[in-house]
C-alpha cells in the first residue's frame, strides 16, 4: 500500500540512494510536525532552524534536525505527552519509532554546549522502516531524526503561523524569517565542531543575505549574551555584529565548509564561488 511517505520519497522517479534517504527524513519530519500540530504543541512552542527554512521557505538543501523553542520559559516542560501521538502518526505511514533521550546536562561548558544548552531537552528519534521497506532504501537501514526543544529560550523572537498541506493540512507556528536569521547568525558565531566547520550554517546564512532578510537584532543580542560572546551590559548594533561575523569568516576554513554541505544539496555549482571574500562582501553589503 502506498503512503504519503513512500510516494514523497520516490516522486519524479528518483532513484539516487542519498536523495532517497534525505527525502525519507524530510517526509518523516513532516509527519512529526503534523502530529505535533494536532496535539496542540504549537500553542506553547515554535519551530526554527534549517528544516524550517527548507519546508516553509524553499531553502534548497536537506536538513536533518527538528528544532523547537518554547514561547515562554518552562522548566517543567516534557516532550513525553507527545511521543505516543507521533508514534501513531508514523505507524500510519508504515514506520515505527523508538525514542532515546540524550541528556546534555553535566557536560563541560563549551561554546557548542552553550549553543545547545543544558536547558535544552533533547530527544533522538530513531525511525526504522517496517516491511515492506521504503522503495530504494534497505529495510534494515536506521534513519535518525534529532528532536530538540529549548525550554528556556532567550527573549526577543517573533513568530508566524504557516501551513503544511500534506499528508493533512496543519498549521505550524515558527520563528519568522528575521528571527530565523538571528538563530543562524548565532550558529555561525557560536557553533564549535572542533576541527570541522558546519558548512550548512554558512549555506543558510548566505541564503538569508542573498534574499535581503533583515535580522532580529534583539534576539541575536540576547542569544550572544546567553552564550557569553558579549557582556550582559553590552548593546549590540549592526556594525558590531558585522565586525563579529567578519572576524569569524576570516578564520573559517571554507574547504571544510564545502565538504560538510555537499551531501545536502543537489546543485554544487554554488559552492565554487565560496571564498572568505565572498562572505565578507555580502555581510558588509546585505546584513541589516
């Protein structure tokens, strides 16, 4: 029996295994979002990050994670009440899910752990295909979707309600584009992968500036204060922010950035022009 997931994965006769895997993850993300919508999750939380850009704003790269933030801080929040509904929604698509919580509290304080704080509730959802497997993907292949909820988010985000139409119409609350850009700038400045660069952050950052999206400066300021990048008494300006970004860009290995993003895009030509000078130029001219 064909399901929304199986049809989405193989649409247009696609048979590239890497594309099929990415499409499976994306279809699963959509089913999870719609399940959360039906359970009124978005009355207290909003969706943000690269997957939000891909699903709602046409970003031309695949994204792996589902990132959420509560509208108001709540230390008592738990994702547990929503898990059963997600399982049911996935089973309706011929998939089953196991949940493994990842406890990030107690880890050493680094810039990366400041980006994914101890006050972020992390649930890793491991999704495996039931028999018959999704066409083109082995039935024993594990597909992972990381699910994070920030339950003590910094203040300053602004939101909008947008719609998913398949498999069922659903309304999703997410950060508006200016607030999404704020989060992406924070990721560019603060994400630390030791000897690697998350090129996906730079890909998204360039997309925002190319499309002349204004930044939610209040949210960036609050995020950078929370991460210790600027002092709590500092007032961030666009010029200050440009200086921070240019210093970061100057220290970035763009070969490593390209290597990271390649598996997530189909048109590789855009990466041929990636240089330090390109990112400095667009930061100076388009960030505002």
